[in-house]
């Protein structure tokens, strides 16, 4: 109800300190026509990204680089290593989004510089809003300023390069006359934020739940073995292969439902709203809690159980019962891109390794979800990387 009545009954209303970190032009905090304008551009950019011939290939190459690094010096079958999976998932997600948005490869020094600042930015995003040198909040504001300067430099360099370079996400953004330079920088930051934290956590959640369900892991592995068997050894995945990853999609949806990566959003009532027997006075803040819906046994049978089979034959789109990426006018425009990344990464993980969670690590909300120990997993190569 709240998601579908944006700007009619309710309005996005994040705490003022968040504005100080994200910036006044961020799509996450702007309202009304400004938000509609930015979101339409986001949808156009996502569409242009998906149409790029190199888009899927870039994702797969980065996945292969990350997964391949786990072999290290131990290519022998039966050798077990321990990795901090959350960190690996973040490397993957950040490399993909930086490549798609800014055209940067993971090896470039500027990529590492942006990642370092981005980590400080993320740590302060939900910290106590005390702007004193050394506090996480102050570090986050300063990190955003540094990222902004770096992005402005990249934008200026791209402008000077003219039309000699191929058209990509940043070129399309720069060609827009609807945005000021400050809005373009904010748009890039929003894209990095949306394509980094939630995507990497989704991948970690999928690995966590599959690590506890041998049956579902076997079904996923069979699906990907079947896809590989119909392709040449050196042939990359394509959009048709992604469409065949049906059970993988069930697993991703179930990880989103059980994991509740985004637990809630901030809204404000624009007028007195009566909902059932409740009255929400005008001006009151309301926090729609997605996990209350996703884990409601009256809406999802055996709601506390991880059961990907529940999605077979079901409408997997956004509905009142399933809103992992929000809803209404603020539905995340990059939700499908996140699922593609998770599916492609999982493809190479299940075909190259078996794994189990090392010790006891469970996702906790602080208030956003994270694994306290970084989800350490023991990995064992199945064979030489294919």
C-alpha cells in the first residue's frame, strides 16, 4: 500500500544526516518530478547496458577472475582452502559495477582508490551522525567528496576524448542535457551504491543458504552442468543460457525472501491515512518492514524454511507478497542486473568448487544485513578450472 501510493499518500523521507552523505541530488532522497526524471534516466541506462554486446561477457570474465584466484598454488584435487566469501563477493560486484558505469578494469589504480573510499563511505552511511574528525560519519562525508572529485576527473577526461570512444553507460549519461554536472556525479555514486552492496550481499546469501541445503545445491549444479554440456569449452554464457537458469532464479528469489537484504525503507504520511483499524496522522514517519511480509506464514507457507521450490510456476515479479527491491515508483531499476550477476557467478562457483561454511556464521542486521565473520567458507576444487 505504501509502495504503490508514493507521492499520493506517502513520501520518501530519509533522515537528514543520510542526505549529508548521499548528497542533495541523490536519486535515493530527491522527491517528485526530480525523482521521476532521474529514475527514467536510470531505466534508460540499464536498458542500454543490457543491450551492449560486451555486457554479459564482462560479468563472466570478472567472475572467472575471482573464482580462478581461489585455486592459488593448490590446483590439486582435494586441497581445501578457506576464503572470506563476503569479501570475494564484494570484489566481484564492485569490479562489475565500476566496469559497467565508468569503464574501468579492476587492475587500474583508480579502481582501487575508488574502492578504498567507497568502503569508508559505506561504513559511515548508517553511523551516528556526528561530524567530528575521525568519526565514521565524518570519514564517510570526506570519502564521498574524494569519490566525487575522482568521478568528475573521469567525466572530464571522457569529455575531452570526444566521440572516439565507444558509447557506454557514462557516454550515455554525459550526452544527457537533463542533468547538471553535480547530478551526473550523484547519479554515478547512486549506481555504484546500488550495484555494490546489495548485489554482493545477495551472492553471499545465496552461497550461505545453498551451503545449508545439499539438495538444492545439487539441483543448481545439475542445471549448470546441463548448460555447460551444450556449449563449447571456451564459449561464454549468453542471454539464452541465463533464461535456462530457472532453478537458479528460484534460489535467488528465495535467498532474497529469507535474507531480507533491505529490511525497511523510510516514508512519511502526506495526509491522514486510515489503514484497516489504524489511523496514521499526517507527517508521521512510517517504516515499511519487508521482512514482516516475507516471513509472514499466512503469505508464505513454512515461511522460516528455505524452499526454492515454492517459486516454481509462481509469478516471480514484484508483488505485495514479495518486495525485495522495493516497489512502485521507487522499484530498484537495476534489480534484474543484480540477478544476472548472481546467476553467472554461481555458474562458475558450482562447476569448479564444493564448499562448506567454516564454523558458525549467520547473517545479522545492524540495521542492514551483514555476516559478522565475513562468511568464511572452506572451498575444494572439483577439477581444473574449465
